[in-house]
């Protein structure tokens, strides 16, 4: 921050949206702004000079170098995983960073897709079948619980608040034994439905807490206006609360999706048969007994992680906002 | 009682009844699932930890017998090895060591990276690069660590070879006294992204004009950090530290993927979650022990979660 501030340096502007203050109002607190000139001023600097000004120099350049270096360093293990997934085993053993002989093959993916003790073809499908309904359900049911929780007073509210916090703090292992017996007695053990229900019940804790905090910040006036117009509480929920909480709902859904898709412990306990296994569950099986088949493990891992990563990259605004809001409240 | 006030009273009661119905309609479906699959099983564990178990069926009331036995169990606390500071020390001390090493490192690194990226161009991409590992399945993280530390194919050993430390090349996750730190390094790698994200959003709330005027007034980098940045990011630090501690106390898939259900050779990096899994779902089935260990995890995490919830 001690470097010289160059007015043309785009870094100072950052990527914050440009305020339209320079085009719209001509007065600001009594000061009068001049009309902007009709034509853009002709730059008195040559293109070379402009490039030189845009490229940071001195300590700032050093900071860029360190920052980019660190960020790349953070990716190295994942890049290695990707490299291993597209190369034959004998080349992986030589080190995936060796490029003297480079053979790109998709054979690892083909083997992972049809892996004997749990084909990824089946496992990924299973993961999707479990993840999508449980995310949609927990988002809808969670909003429905959070709305009265944020708006109305009712007798057991304090207790509910306390229980939500306890569940948020509890490790998933704490509910495994009880749920195991519940699912066994109801015949839902080792079924999609059983795991979906466990995920809904378990996710409810943070989803309700998160949406309650969001709804507390939503102004009540809109709902009151609708009420005066004669809308019922259900109509208000459907046509005002749900649409206005859309961004928060997307955040919840994205984070919950990543959580359920990635979760390992619940499927490990509640899904036992080979054809019901979820993708994260299959990966440790790919290690094999003696020499670890890195190509297979890597291909399986890439297939499993590609879904949450694509989701994160496309919806990262919601993901990050949700992450920050979930813990900051 | 006048007719008017009577009617008003009636109306009030109707409104209240209508409101109560609405509350029930909204909350019942969600809260039923919450009760059946979260709260119920937790109470079940709390009560069950005081009984003996025959497989999956509850037996006699046993008081705190299992609790006492658990604290004398070598898999949970190995007192002799703990006093000698030699692994395996048992899952509870190892889990705590994990917290003590992991949490400060990932918090400080997160703050450092947040400050480093704060006003750079393309910071959003840089942040996503660091954060990416946090979005990948934890079981993949465990396998990646196994891959990184592999004696032949691992880049960590490759790095040692290239700087001439051939003698140090080994399978780091199989070394009883070092393995846990090798895994903690992996945990830090993942969680730094999380704390960086939280710190970044806190830093974005700092008015640049404030920093600028401090700079003009001649405050150095350190002074500006201590007097302006730190007071503003301090509440975030509490959140980051506590969330990281809860993350670590619950750690499971990373360790399972790297060392199997036993937690490495002789359980040298076993954690509480693995012990629950082993006790409850592998023979011999010890349901009460599993419940006690899971409750220990809750007892550690609950005050922290409570602190966060009551912060504002």
C-alpha cells in the first residue's frame, strides 16, 4: 500500500462496479461539476508507455508474483491428481511432473467407470439420486420452518433455537447409531429414501438457522402491505417471502448440495450393498491391496469432484456469500 | 363486559388460532424430520451411553461405567504414550493435537493470504484457486494426501529428491511419529481457503480512505495493521477459529481415506470420529462406547458453537 498511486492504474478501481456518479448528477454537496468534454481526451502517452503504466512495478510487482505463486502452489496437489488421471501407471510412478514421455489416455476413466467393486457409472447416478431430492427438500422445508421462526412469537421458540445450535455443533457420528436402528426397523436401511431422510433431518439445523437470520433482515413492510390487501399467510409466503429470499435460497442449495454430494460418513454407514454405493464411498475401495493404482484412484476422484467444482465455479458468488453469511451471523 | 370488547376478544382469539395453525403448517413437516433424524438420535445416544448394549439392542442401566471405561481405553487415551509424547496417544489427544496445530496455522495463513490478495487485480480468481480444495470431497483430499506423500509417485518426495535430500524420502503417512503432522499439513491446505474467504469479506468492509489517511499521517505497515485492520477483523477471527475447531473435531473422511478405519498403522493418527465408527459398525459392536465418544465430540464443540451463536 506504500506504492505510488497511478490514476490510470486499474487496480485502484478494482472490479467494483463503477458508480454512475460521474455521468448523472452534476452537483454534489454544492460543488458544481464541469460538463464532460464532447470527445474523449487524446492520450498524450504512447501505447508502450500505457502498457508500462498498467504493468505494476516495484513492490507491487513483487506482491503479484508472490500472490500468483502461492495460488498456483495451492493448486499443485489437485493438478497432480488430474495429471495422474490421464496418464498410464508407469508414467505416474515416474512422477506426474515428468514430461519426457507423455501419453494422454482416458483408459483410467474407462476403468473407473466400470470399476468392479463399485462402477462410477452407478455410483455417480446414486449420488445424484440422493443429493438432488434431499437438497430441494431441505431448502423448501427449511424456509418453511425459518419463516415463522423469524416472524412470530410462539411458546417453545427458545428451546428450538437451543436445539438448532446443538445440532449444528454435533458431529454426524452422534446421530449415526440412532438413525441406524431407525432405518433398520423401518426397512429404509440401504435405500435411497433412508439416506435422503437422514440428510434432510441433519441439514435442517444450519439451513433453518441461516434462513432465519436472513429473514430477520428482510423488511416486514412488504408482508404487512400484502396482509392489509387481504392476502393469507400462505399467499404471503409463496408470493413475497420465497421470491425475496431467492438469493439466500440459492446459497443454501449450493452449499447443501456440495455438502451432501461430498459427504462420506452417512453413505458409509447407511449404504451397504454394492449397487447402492455413493461415489465418495467407492474411492477408498479403488486403492486396492498392494500397489495403489493411482490412475484409477485419480480418475475416480476427478469424476467425483468435478460436480461440486463445476457448481462452485458457476455459482461461486452465491457460494461465497452464503459461506460468509452462514458463519458471520 | 361490553359487547364490543367481547367481540374484540373473540377476534383476537380467532387471529391467534389462525396464526397458530399457520405456524404449525409451516413448521411441522420440517421439524418432524428434524426431530426424528437429528434430535431423537442425539437423545438416544445421550441416554444410551448410560446403558449396556448387546449388539444393537439396549440392555441394563450401567450408569457412567462406559464413560469411565472409555477414558481408560488405549484407543481413546493411551496415558503411558501420552506422558511420553509418543504416538499412538489415542484418538482424543490426537484430535486435540490436530486442533492445536491446525487451527492457528490455517487461521494465520488465511489472514495472510487475504491481506496479500486484498487489492490485487484478479483477486477473485486467486481466491478461488486457494478455495478450490475446500469444495472438493474430503475423501478425495485424503487420497490426494496419500498421493502427495507416496514414496515413488508423490511430489513431496520428488521435491526432496530434487533438492538432494534423498535420505528423507519415505512414505510420510506410514511414519508413526510424523504421519499426523503430514496429514495436518493437508488439513491446513484445505482450510486456509475457508479462513481466507471470511477474512477477505471482512477486509472488504474496511474503508480504504481510512487506511489512506493513516498512511498519509505516517503510520507504517505494522501500525496500520495493528490499529486499523486488526480491530476490524478481530470478531471474524473468533468465528474462523471456532469454525475451524469444529471442522477439526469432526474430521473423518480425510483420515479414513489416508489410513483406513483404524487411523493409520496402530492408530497413530486416529481421531474421535473414526473411533465412533469402529466401535459402532465393526465387530465387536460396542454401541455404548460409540455413543460416549460421539458425546465427547459434542461436549468439546458445543460451548464454541454457543459462543458464536450468542456473539451478536
